[in-house]
C-alpha cells in the first residue's frame, strides 16, 4: 500500500470502552472518508492543470529485485530515506504513524510489532514474532531494535503473510529497512545536527569516498542524547527514559564487470535511565502496588535503581554476479551479536510497608544467517527468484528477581530464570511471474521451511546472601533448581502464494491472490511444546495512478483464517511466558491510502479497518495471582517462599474476543505546502495527525485493566531549503498528551512527551 504519512502515535489519558471506540469511529472516520473523497474530486481539475508537479515513483526491493511499488501485488507502505526525515519517522516505533494496520507497543526491553493484529508480544526466547524485521535484508532479533534512523535509503512495511520470500517469521507481515550504500565515483555526504527540549543534542552524518573506479567506502555515524522524560520522586532518584546512543557504520562497495560485493560493519551502543513504569490502575485487591501510583503525568516513584544498556555488533556481506544474459547470482551472509542488560523496578512504586521489588534482564543473542538467490533477468515473459536460507539463533538469558523488606532489612535475590535456547531455521523457495498476455500475468511461489529448537538450563532459587557475581554464573553459585528449562521441538511446513495480476493500462493494477503463511512451533519448558501456526490469506486490491501522475491510490481487502493460532500466556510450571494454540482465529478488513500533489500542496493519508476474532481458551489470569508471586513457578512441595502454591485457582476460560494489539481503526493524514520564497529558497510547513483505535493488551478482556485507550497525536514542522542547506523547526506530540503506549506484566509504559527543536543539515 502506498502510504507516505506523517504524525505521532499516542494514547488517550483514560481507558476507553470499545463502545466509545465505535463512537470515535463515527466522529473521526466519517470526516476522514469525506476528506479523501473531497481531495480527489476537488483536485482532479487542478492536478490535470499542473502536469509538471507529478508524484515521484517509489521503488521497493522486498521481492529481491527493484520494482515500482504501484506494480507490486502486496499491501505495502514504502517511504524513501528523504521522506523518513521529512515525516519525522526517526525510529522503528514511529512507522506506525505512517503504515495503516501497523501498531507497535512498548513492552520494556523490546517493542511489540503487530500488523493487522498479528505479531505476538512476548518476552520469551521460545516465541517467534509474527512480524519479521530486516535491515539491509538481514533478519533482526527483537532486542536492541529501536535505535535512531540515520543515513537511510528507505523503509517498507509489508502487510499480510509473506510466506514465500520472507519465510517462517512473517505470518503477520514484514518490515524492511535499508541503509544508504556507497556510490562509485562520487565524493560527498552530509552532516545533520539538532537541538531540542529535554537537552536533546544530536549529530549524524555520512562520507562517501571513491577509491579508484571500482571501489567506494561510505562511513556514517550517529550520536544522540536527551535528558529524562520523567521525574522520579522516589528514593532511588532515577532518570527514566534518559537516552545516550552512539552508532557507527562503515561499508565498502566493490564492482568489476558483472561482480559486486558490499561489506557492512556496524556497532551500536544505547544507554537509558530505565523504563518509566507505573502499576496499571486497578483494584488494590488485584494489585496492592497500585497505591504507589503517582497519578501525575511524567512522574514515577521508584525505590530501586533502574537502567538499560544495549550493545550490538553486525557484519553483512552481500555479493552478486550478473551474467551476460542478465541472470544474477546473489549471496547474503550475516553475523549479529546483540546484548542487553536492564534493571527495572518491577512493582514500579515505593509503597511504604511493602517489599521493594526489582528484576534484571541480561540477554545475549547471536544470529548467523546465509541466503542464496538465483534471480532471473528483468526482461522477458517469465521472471523468477530461486533461493535457499539458513539461520541459527543462540539466545542466553541470565535474568533475576530481587525482593527486599526495608523495614526489617531482610531480603535478596529470589528466582533466577536462566534459559538457554538454540534455534535452527532452514528454507528453500521459488517464486515466478509469467506474462500470460500484455495485460494479464500470474504469480506463483512456494517455500518449504524446517525449524528446530532446543532448550537448556533452568529456573533457579537463589542461595541466601547471593551477590550479583554469584547469580549470573552458569549455574548460579549455591542455587537450587526450581524448574528445568529443557525441551526440544521440530516442525516444518510448506507455504506459498498464487496471484493474478491485471493491468488494463500502465497506470492501474488490479490483483487477487491466496497465500499461506507459517510460524514455527516451540517449547514450553520443561516438558511442553506448542504447535506451528498457519494462516490462509485471501486478498484483492487495486492500485492506480491518476490525473497525469498527480494522484496515487491503493485499495485492498483481506480475509485471513488462522489454524493453531499462538497466544502468549503464563506457564504455571515455571511462572514464565509460554504459548498455547487456539482452535482458530479470523481476521478481515480493508485498507486504503492515497498521495496527491496539487501544485505546491502535497496531501497523503491512509485508513485501515481490522475485525479480528479469537476462539476461547484456558489461561492463567495474572490478576488473580498475588503481585508478590509474579513470575514464580508452581510449588512442588518445597521452596514455598520461592514459588506460588495455587495457580489452579487463577485459571480461567475465556469466551474469546478480539486479537491483542489489534485496533479496529487506524488512520492518518498529513499536508505540506511548498512556498517559493526566492529563486533558490523554499519554505515548507507540514502538519500531520495519526490515530490508532483502542486495543486489548491481555486476553481476560477486562476494560479496567486490559484495554489500551485510543491514541491520536499531532506533529508539525517548518523547513527552509536552500539548495544543499536545510533548516527545520519541528514538534511532535504538540498537545503534550500523556498516553499509555504499552503494557508489561502488571505495569504500563508511556509514550514520549512533546518534543520540539531545530535541525540543520548540509549536503556536500
């Protein structure tokens, strides 16, 4: 779906019942639909009269070849690197303001990507997310994934299962991010600096250096920092959401005859003051720590230290050889090493008379991947891509929980979840397009994936008097085993796509397809497993370019039927996250977007409606488990102080409901007007708004605790452009709305406050 949009996400300050969301639909969607119709009807004549102000083509590469987004039979939102900057899409979490149907919820050490309600928010290393994220074609683990964008070539958000080319990790969709590559024979680059409120200071830039005729090197880097967004009134005096990040990237491109190789090495480091959490505002009997809520915007009250430290190293080598006839052989080899160490105040309060609770997450994930492609020439009636894929993930967790009674000065480390996980994913695939006539073509794709996972280690009970050095050992010094984290599971499935494409002329594409997606199963240590999830997706769409390339639209409808839908729940044996399979899930809806240019005025917008339905299932209701036992395993007759004796009493069966993180309505609108101030100076004001409807965060469907209210924020900017110089005044969350952006356990997390500042850039 072509949808190049601006605005920031937000959540209202109160919890809205679904009936209120229906009211919001009537209040907001009708004006949006009217605006879409009016913009089309009012601009028709004007567009035809301004043939020199047409919309530029956008190229996507998710199908292993460069293609005009309007000619691809996928619901995709594509944004160029310049558009990402102009629209203030500065991080992956901002993409939800530009892509209808995409929601990204904060959950602590990771962000939960969901497309059309599919993604599965989980902190468990055993669980595979249904939305795969790729940077320069390389699959990304969920940790250390929200760094600031810089020196970007573009972003693509693909909606719906991508079971042929993206593989087993994409039953909901895929996100492709692409950085700028070196350019042969060109000396140049850019530098950009910004300063804003919260002492936000940043600088990033790139230098492209030619070395002879066949080699070029591109070096780029980023530094960014800002002060804490929240004030901590507790004794720990933390700096929640403070940020300091550094990123460095160097690439070398070599081309000779038909051969080219691009090597990228990148290192990232991010430090924050921890996450701003507060207990979800519910009954004291359900969560006694709610008494410690500050109930004041941008204010928390912690009694333990909080921090977050992320590091990542990645190296990627892409090699291509194009034979004389245009056939291309491609290899993509990558290694990533990501580390995260976070400490959170798990009760998110400093309640007098109650234990201080803290938790630590120490995660290391290493990913080795290799892809081989054979890509046909772009000419001829038959085009194809054949490939093979290998990916191995090694995940090591060294987590801990800590409890301390400040009255008696007694406490220490309690449970120590230390799971180790090894995953192997293999795949082979082929996709081809055959031109039946000048106007009609057929696509067919097939992939077979094979997945294996092995779990090791255990959840331990810490020895009395343990130190941090003792508990992070393997095994922890003096600790006893509460629950093994061992297990094994292996599965495989065939997936694919069959599509018909009809192009009555060069400016229109009508398509329909059926596709099958697959997400691997896994283990619920110590003895359980869960089955793979599969989906059948039926879609039809129409992409058009109208009024002499001044208006582009995309309209699509979809129906998805899931089998063995995976739902994240509490595993009572270990107290950790696990997965159950639901009997079925259905998701249906439609999406529409447009981009228009009327002389100096640019307009764009997008709209998505998603109706989801889950079957009922049995789960542990976290609100029936005392907060002090959160994350503790089921007692087995001993260690009663380090386990919970009665998970059975917290069991419940739901009657089903909407899928989690699946708002019915998302939409966004933006406008920009280019003013020619002088021969070489333009001034462009921009304004944008994005809306995401209310969404459930937990399947007990209790509006008071589990419903994240609808979100909607404004943003704007004014840009002065003088050739190679640009200066911009910007603002996000202009109304400074305090809003919930996600949940983690019994706590909620919040979005960014109003940010404003100045950005200056120079190209050379």
